[in-house]
């Protein structure tokens, strides 16, 4: 079986091709994180929703015209990486570029589920073509089962979304972390990502990115891919300390979500987080942010949240911030 759909993207072919293939553009409509080696024989890995990543190999690449790649899901025996093929062709048309997607090699059931997925994301592709960004994606947080990996993916999506809303002129604005500007707080976050990703064996390539969202994404993608490969069993060494792996990765969810709030406050944005996700991160925070950790200067003393405080406000207050 195969699935086919065409949409008209209100951009030229080269710009549309970039939206379909470049990580910085893919994050604006389809993925949470992406690794792309755009050449015939090159591999890609796209985290589409928390805890679920597609992986495959490009077989044909013709810039501005056509891209063909194998498709499958990590950890899924029914449709593993390489088990199906996606062909995307681009044709100039009145009003933009006609994008035709054909997904072949699927069972009836797989074709039905991928039809829903591709329809959702191709609509978002059109929106990104029209406005530069398709906006927040509910699917990036719609997880029934949360663990350290899915929580890290979901909170990363939220943090990246806030960072994309900060213009370069806002990088030197003050944050609630009084010793950090927005740019310095992003540097601090990237340091945490590389430290915790390194604990899972991640390697971090050099990046020429200057936009804060792109820099955070460039560090987060290899870190979370390494954690996905490693899994959550056993212990890892973080700095001088040995700790349970799931707990170590849990630190990243706190970092992504709390600093998303910090960045939003510094830039006049709002953060919307599903209560289930915030509750999960708050539970992790209660385990990690001990009196000893506060005494070491990592966090200020907890602030008492008001009786009507939502779960995000309670998380922020627990980290020592005034909501």
C-alpha cells in the first residue's frame, strides 16, 4: 500500500526544499530535533513526537526538485528504519510550489496511520511556508506515557519554541537569574546539555549557528539521540558523581522547562505546558533538588506557591523563582 498527498506551499521551490530538508527549517513545522546528512547515501534521524524518531537513508537528492529517502521507526519491529520509502517532488506552480509526497511500502494499517500523520504535517508545512513558522504543535507534547526520554523531548520542544520567539535584539535582556542575560543563560543551558549528553556518550559537532534556538538544538539533538541509544538502565557519571541514569536525564527536563519559563519572562512570552508533563517534571524536581543541592548554590530556597497556583507555578516556585 502507499499514501499520496499534494499541497501547495506559497514559496519558491528552493525555499520549499529547504523547509523539507534543513533541520533549522524542519523544526518550524515537523520535528522536535533532526540530524540530516543531505546526500545520496546520507542518513537522517528526525524526532517527530516525544520518544518517537524516524530514521532512514537518502537515496536521491536533487536540490529544489526531488528527494527520496527510506523511512521507518526506531524500536518498531513492524516498520523499522529502511522498511518503506518516501518520495517528495517539487514543481513550480501558480502561487508557489506544488509538493507531492508518496509513501510506499506500507501495510493497510500503516498507510492509514501515516495518512493521518502526513496530513497533519503537510498542513503545517503550508502554514510554515506562509508565515515562516507553523506555530506550537500539540503533537509535540501529546504523550500518554512519560519517562525521562519522552519528557526531555517534550520539554525541549517547549524551550525551543520560546527561544525562536526571541529576536537577536533581546539576547542581552536581563533574566530572573540575575547573573545571566538571555544569551548567557542559553550558554549555561548548552553547558548542561553537553555535560548530561556526554554522560550518555554523546559527541557534539561544531556548529556555525548564532541564533540561540539553533545553538540549543545543535547540542540537544546529539545529546538526546545518545540517551535514546543508551537507555535508562544502570548508572552514569555526571561530573564527579555516579547517579541513576534516569535521574541524570531527568535533570534535562527541569533545565528545559524551567529555563523556557525564564526565557519567556525575559522576552514577554507565555509558556503553555500540558499539566501531565509539568507534573512529571515537578515530581523529578522533588527528587533532584534536595536541601544539599540548594545548599551548594544550584537553586535558591523554595518559595511557597499560592493556594490557587497551577502546576507550572508550583514548579517555578519550587526552584526558588517568584512566578
